[in-house]
């Protein structure tokens, strides 16, 4: 789960690092949201996946 939280935080940092006004550059509109969405998907998978029990 920490990997997913790290991806979400990294995505928000990438969005904030965009040099264009209001985040209208490549980092703010494309790369940052994709990384953030990947983090949320990873979190949902980590929460809902069943663990193997022997």
C-alpha cells in the first residue's frame, strides 16, 4: 500500500512542478494525472485483492 501512496504523492508533485500557468503543460495535464491514477488503481488492487492462505 505504501507504493500506491507514494505514486499518488509523486503524481501530485509532478502536477505542481509544471512550469506552465495553471498546470497546463505536459506534466500538469498528462504525466502527473496518469501517475496519480496509477497510484489509486494500485491502492484499490491492494485493498481488494485476496491474500493467499495455506
